[in-house]
């Protein structure tokens, strides 16, 4: 019997791609999603990409009874990857209560059930827990936790819930602090569904390439960086998915009560202008841009120290910026034809 992995938020952006990679490695994959911010059609795309498909439950992870019923249906479940959360910083500032209720409650329930059934636990966290720290590269062991928005705070609380459960109840868990996941499945058949509160730069650029917006706005060109625009650590979503598999397999050899955190990034920052240049080159296009003033809250540079995940998990990012752009453009073209 194959090991089964529950993927909460399994029809979301990163969750669906991770589900595909898990299934392709021979795991039974159980996707749990309430479809509040995605589409049931994502399941059709997952099944196109993997031979033996997946299980799906339209269920709310924050509902203990519903989620418990899902777990009880599968005796071969060994672990949970917990993605299910709202993820927009700007939306969390406008609706802080929504983020605390949804993100914290779902994590609390997922941790309770992991404790009940002794399941290994991988938590989808975020580099936003570091706040606006200028200590670079950001390190898990030396950069202080300083959340400055409700989304980041919800991730800090989630990490603490998991850490307490590991320490007190004998779980084995890790939290993965992503930097900036972008791109799409290499096939172009799965990616981030466009919509409100899609905050990352790739979504903003594809809004222009899809003619939904007239131009791309550059917020500030006078930062103390190589070309005056902000520097960020972008990582291909395929690499993020592989990091989860590495974390699951790492946990198998750890003792009870084990808990740790890992940065997930490339460890190499890229500027706004460099990303635009890649889109222009890979897509053979010319993206119209407009430079405006700095945006409140933006910092000049941010990137990860990834040495810990490389040495402990045996994982490192493989894709470059052009790879991320190429997959994004494939997905954008596919999505235009296949309405979700």
C-alpha cells in the first residue's frame, strides 16, 4: 500500500502543483479544499498530468468534524502538507479578522488532527514573518521574527502551533518559509488563477501581456540597488513543490518531537527591471511600463540564506528566472483558452 499525503488547499496555486509532483512520485494524494478561491476544474488538470489521479474532498479544513471524516477514510495517511490559507498581504491589512479566523483556525484544526493520527506535518509559512528586516541574507537562525501585517502574523501563529504540538505531543514537523513563488507547472497546464489580491509581480506583468492592464507600474527607480529597482528572491513554484517532498522524506528519519524551519528560495535576488527584461526576451514582447513613486512599505532588497535547507534537506532550487517566465507565459496562454 502506498503512503498517502493530505494536501490542504490542494486545488490552490502551490497545492495543486505539489499534488501533481507527489502523485508522480507514487504517493496517494488526498486534496482537501473548500474551493473558496479556486475551481473544481483544477482537479481535471491534475488528473491530466498524473497517471493514477487523486482523491478530492470539497471540505473546509477549519471544520474539525469535516476534516476528521476525511482523514478517517484513508488508513494509509502518513502526513499532511498544510497550504490552506488566504495569502494576500494587502487583503489582510484591509480584513485582518478574516485572515486570523481563516488561517489560524485551519492550521489549528490541521495540527489537532495530525496529533490525533500521528501524522508528519509540513507547514506552508512565509518569509513575511521576518517583516522589514534589512539583515541579509535572511537566515532562519539569526533574522528576528517581526511580522508587520495580519497575513504574516497568521503564519507566525501557525508556526508556533506546530512547534508546540511537536514539543508537547511528539509530532514531527517543519515549517517552510517561502520567499516569492512564481511560475507555473512546466507543462503550462497548472498555475496561479488570475483574480483580485494576486499581489506578485508575475501576476501584474501578465495582466499587461493579457491586455487587462495598459502598462506595468514600477514603484520607485531610485533605490540603492544595481539598477534602482527593488531586489527580491523569486523561486519557481516547481522548486517549491519539490521542497515539500524533500521535507516529507526528511521527516521520516527524524525522532518524535522534532521541529525545524527552513527558508525556501534561490538565495539570489533579482530586480524588477531584470524580470521585465526576461519577459521581453522569453516572450519576444515589449511590455509597456510606467515608473511612479515608491510604494509605502516596500524595502529595497530581500533574499534568503538557503544554506540550511541545502545541508539538512538536501534540496536547492534548480530553475532560473527565464524558466519561471517561460512557464508563466505557457500557463497564461493555456488559461486564456481553458476557462476556470
